[in-house]
């Protein structure tokens, strides 16, 4: 490799860069993130043939195959994965440098909504990782109900927000989202129950409990989702009469009443005298989505999302993580 002592890059690298456009690299990263040509094209506001042509031109310019196409979709080749890993932080750094030239956007607060109805250590871990990666980034965290958060996102008053799925109302297409975290529901009940000796509960075991659910008036879609999860076991659940709107209070009520509630052991500290057991077959998962304004000009958002996507990489099956 011939290198000029004063050159920043090699002659070969300069040759390749002259053949590659920044737009093609952005298209490639978006395609890899979306895992779907149609969805990626819509997110980029281009036609699917245009996206496909630009990816093909990028492959031709780099003289490697980046995408392996098949009847059921596509996958990245080893060269494609290598390019994605190296180019993503470079594009983020370039974007941040360009945004700093626009002072009208540099001081915008990064308002992030978090659920008031349940604590998620996964969100706390994300905020800590964001602080470690970007010490100057200061998210303004706002706690609110699911309905309030949906309204704030619809009105653009939140840059991003965390919502359990399904959401209480349909959100506009101007929002993007990914499944940030997911885990099966378990049952929480008294440790004194004879069923606490079992490692997993069969449907007939679940049927012995009255179940405490989030009130339907508080979050209709989530109530229906939890009820359907129980019915998937082949039982008609007996519901405990209550209007308790957060998980900690549901656990307290289960302790005092002998009922059970749905929890994920990864989201809450289980008090003494209570146990958590999975079901067999497993219940539907609890899913935490991260929603954000797709057209946001806030320069802090992309840095926040870079960390969120890294932590969410194992949260959902391929094709579900970003929609």
C-alpha cells in the first residue's frame, strides 16, 4: 500500500471514497437497521427500487457483496456486517459534528417519557450507559401514565418515550419504535401457598388463583393483552375485584388477599413472603417499546438511540426489533 506521508488516508481508500456516496452509506445502515427493504425505503422516503439500486451501486463501488438476497428476505454478508460495525459510529460522529454547526438545535432538551405504572431497571441501565458514553448528554426524564405519554408523543412534546405494548391508543406514523426489552410474564403469589413448591405452574394451577390485573379503564389495550395471555393457557381466569394501577401495589394486594398478579422478576424487587413462578406453557411476554420522533432535529436523540439499539439487540427476534 502506497501512502503519502502527509495524507490522512491511503490512495486505495481515497479511490474507494471517490466512488462511494454518503447517501449510499446512510441507505445501507438504514436497511441493516430495518431488516426489510420496504420498511427501510419508507423510512428514507424513497422508493424500494431506488433503495435496491443504491445498495447495488455501493456493492459495485466497494467490489464486495454486502447483502445476500433470498426468497424470504435478505441477510448481511460477513463483509456487510463488518462495514455496518465500522461505518455506524462514523456516520453518528459526522452527524453530531454537522449538528454542532447549527446552534439553534444544540441546547434542545432531550425529554424522555418513562412509565409511572411500573419501574424498569432496564431503563435505568440505559440512562447510565448513555451517561457513560456521552457525559455531556443530559436526558430530561418525565414520569407519566401510558395515556399521558401517548398524548405527549402525539403532540411532539416528548422526543422519545417508553411504553409497554400494546399501547393504549394508536400512535402516529411519524413515530418510530423498537422493542427495547421483552420477557415472559410470571405469576407472583404468597410463598405460603402449596403451589409455591412447584417450579412452574400448569394451567390448572393458575386457575386456582384470583388474578389482579391493571384496571381496564386505566389501560384498555394492556388489560385485554394480559387477559388474553391467561386465556391462552386454556382457562377462564377469575379476576380479583380491584383498581390498582401499579405493580408494587398489585403485589401488596396479592399478599394481603391471597390472589396473584402478573410480573416480570427482572423489573421489580419481590418482597419477603412472596414468590414468582413461570407457567408451563409460558405466558405471553411483557414488552417494553421505545418510541421516538422520526423527524426530530434534536442532535442528542441519535446518540441516545445508538446506546438504546445496542442494549436492545437481544430484546426481540429479527424483524421485530425495529418497525
